[in-house]
C-alpha cells in the first residue's frame, strides 16, 4: 500500500508528539509543523483530524498543546485509518 503525503505527515507529526509526550511535554502546532517540515495550516488540519479520531489529545491554554494519552497503546494502523479511512 502506498501512503498519501497527508498520511505521511500525520505519521511524522504523531511520532514527534509521542517523543514530546514521553518527556511529559505538550507541543504546539507551529513547533510540530517546523519539526516535520510541513506547512502549519496543513499540519493544523491533520492534527484536528487526529484529535477527532482520538489518536492525539489536545489541551487549550497557556500550558496547552498536543499530546498522547497512552503512547504505548498507539499503532501505526490507527494513524493510517484516521487519515485514510478503512
């Protein structure tokens, strides 16, 4: 199966957020986009999709950002399904 560019960016973003989550940090969309080399608005849209499908979690406010509830229970297929569907 060939993954779309959109799916590739979603995977990269999730891996980046997971690395920050392991250090007990939340990360903002601008930082994620810069780290994975993706346009910020596009990364924001994909991140919203990942939150809506419960791959990522987010918190608002000064100490807010994106994070994973349980890094160890996330599978690659979860990210692919969130972006590409079944």
